[in-house]
């Protein structure tokens, strides 16, 4: 069965894309999120912040050397209003 772009979901607890395997959110996930929240950037940032907190808890166990700044750039930095 072929996967669709909408399948670019995070695989927990590693927070890699379940479709392409790169760090989530991958490019396809970012595009989908931007389209979903196109009229409400604040809601997008709140959603991403909640996911970032979940990822931080998961990744702290898997990779204790990860820093909050790494996750901030990865989860919310790309989506901040320009």
C-alpha cells in the first residue's frame, strides 16, 4: 500500500517521520501543518509547542545530550511569524 503525504506523522518515542525517517517535522509534515493552520499561526505554534514538550520528555530518555534549543528550532523555530 502506498503512503500519502498525510502519513508523515511522528514515530514516538524517536520523533522521526514514520514515512521518510528524518527528524520530525519533516518537510512534508511542515507543509501539511502550514496548510492546516494557514489562517491561525498562533494555533499552529501552540500545537507545535505541545508536541515539542512531548518530544522533550521522550528524547530526554533516548538522548540526554539534546538541548531545549535544538528542539525549539526543530519544532517551532520554522513556524514563527516572519
